[in-house]
């Protein structure tokens, strides 16, 4: 029994010795492996530093070694970052970004270096991941303080995260190191990129105006933001600066709004001065001529307004030009300038032959000028363009009958036009009167009396009706018509 116990104990001791030796061997192997790994890592790091000094050629020579290394050790985050640098050095940005992302996936704290940090920050900015952009821009600045692109990316990242005070402080650093013009351009970019709220846009545009020089200062954009913020007085000041260019020329793009702000402030004369200066710089600007003419008209300066509207008509597209000549003609008629109005109506119909308003105005003006050919032409066009209006047929017939040179054909055309008018409007006074004059006997009398009753103010119809009753010795009805005639004259 005692011998068996001793043999068991000897076996246990032997097993324990074996386990101890095995563990020691494993530790030794791991230590050797770690030492080998560390040695490989240091060797790879030295090779990368050498490639960094040698430039693209050095990285190109190292690339196969990096690829082989990562095939054996795909979890080596630092090796992925080296591969990213090699790809970047060869101009393979897409592959470089892929390698950099793999390095960061394996180790979020992996050191990428200046150029890679910038490359990653630039890529993240395109997708609007501003928190990560700030992280990598700061990493780039840590390795190379004062780098312009890194500062710009950091300012954009801070601004678009709403960290405006930090962004503005960083922008000031950028302005000191790289100059106000570059900082001003970045501030303008921030206004459009991160300034979704009007107040934010105002902040960044104000910074751009303060940092910039000459025409690069966003005075007009600042004025527009002030209008949104309902700061009319401040907007007026910015638009005034935008209007007056450093070289002395007036900016027509700012003129319209500046003039409107002057009018809103009750300074119409200042607004007119703005238009005059702007047109001196841009004499073919249709919008300026149009607005200037409208303001002149509102100020009661009709003659000047007519001139500006005529200038606008020369510059405007055909349809708009026709409308402008219509307005000009109406103004001229109101001013008693019938000859000028007639020419303006002719210009309107020449531009737009389908404009009923233009042909109607031409017919009226031609009648006032006793210009029978123009009046006749206008009425003929009106009867074709507006065939459901009985007035055109009645007036056309009256003009055809009034022409002393009317022959049988013209009389028949006039009769047809009168019948067309009465078909459209059976009680049309002028059509009844003229057709009655073409008829004889009782038929004529009926038409004439219908005309007189349809228009109690028609001196001509009442007088003819009274004369016909008298000629037929119907003195009672004739007396009634003469009585109406006398009352009309007295009235």
C-alpha cells in the first residue's frame, strides 16, 4: 500500500514538472514572437520614415513590402496607416482613404500623420461629418501648426457644429497667418454653408466685410440678410456701400433694392438719383429703365416717365415692348398728345398684332386725329380678333358709310356689318340707327325709333325720328320726339 502511494505521488510530481516546463516554453515562445513583432514593427517604421524622406519613389518601392506585411498581419492598424501614406504619395487618394479608414477601424487612436489627417478631414467634409472633420483637422494641426487648409477645415467644422465663438477665434488666427482676403472668403463660405439662420448669416457676412478688401466684401449679401431680419436702416447702409463701387462706378445689381429702401424711407428723390447713376453705368439695363419709369410716374413726372418707358420698350422682348407702348400711348392721350399717342399705338400693334387693347386704342386715337385709313384698319382687325363684340361691326359700318367715296360694294359691306352687329345685340343703338338710314319707309322709321329709344341721349337718332314722323304728317309723335330733342339740348 505504501509503495503504491509513493508511486502515485511520483507520477503527480512528474506531471507538474511537465506542465511547468510547457508553460515556460509557451511564455518563451510568446516573448520571442512579441520581440519578433516589435522588431518587425520598428523595421517597418524605419522603412516608412525613409520612404517619407525619399518621397513618391520611396513609397512606391516600399509598397510591395507593406502589402505582404498586411496579408500576414491584417490587424496591424499602424501598417494600414503606412499603406495609406504610400497610396497618397502615389496620388491614389481613393485607395489611401480606404487604407486610412481600415486603420481607424482597427485602432481609433492610430496616428495618421499630417497629410493623411488632411485627406480624411477633406473627405469627411464632403459628407458633412463635421465632428470628425474637426478631430482630424486638429490632428493635422498638431503635427504642422498653422497649416492653412487644416485651419480652414477646422473653422468650417466648428461653424457648422454651431460652435461659432470657437470658429470665429480660429478664423482670427487664420487671418493673422494667411491674410484677411483668405479669411474673408472663408467667412463668406461659412455664411452659405453653415449660416442657415439669418442671424448666423449676418454674423459671418459681417466678419467677411470686416476682413475683406474692395469688391470681395459682401455688402449686398449683408443688406439682403438685414432685410430678412427687418433691419431696414442697416440694410440701407450696406446697400449704399454695395452701390458705390471703389472705382466710382455704380453697381446696377444693388441699385434696385437701394432705390426701394429710399422710397420706403420717404426719400423718393434719393431713389431717383440712384436710378440715374445706375443707368449711367448700365444704360442698357431694362430692369433699371422699367423701375425708373414707374417711380417717375408715381411722382407725377409723366413726361420723364414716358421717355423711360420708351427706352424700356426698345430693350424689352416683343410682348413686353408692346405692353409698354400701350401704356405710353395711354399716358400721351391723357396729356392731350394725340399725335404722339397715335404713333405709340402704331408701334404697339406693329409689335403685337393680336393685342385687342392696342387696336382699340389705335381706333380711338385715329378717330380723334381724323385719320380714316388707320381707324378703318384698326376696326377691321378688331372685328376679326373680337368677333363677338357688336361695337366693332357697328363702328366699322358707320365709318364705311361716312366715307364720301363709298360705292355700292362698300355700302353692302356696311349693311352686312350692321346686320352682324344686330344679330349679336338686337338693341344696339348705333347699328339700329345706321341700318335705319339705309332702309326706306316704315321699316326705316321702326329701326330709327328703336335706336332713339335704345339711346335716349342720341341727338342724331331722335332728330331723324322726329323729322320722319313730321314728313309723314304724324304730328303728335313728331312733337313728342321734338320735345325729347329740346330736353336733351337743354340738358
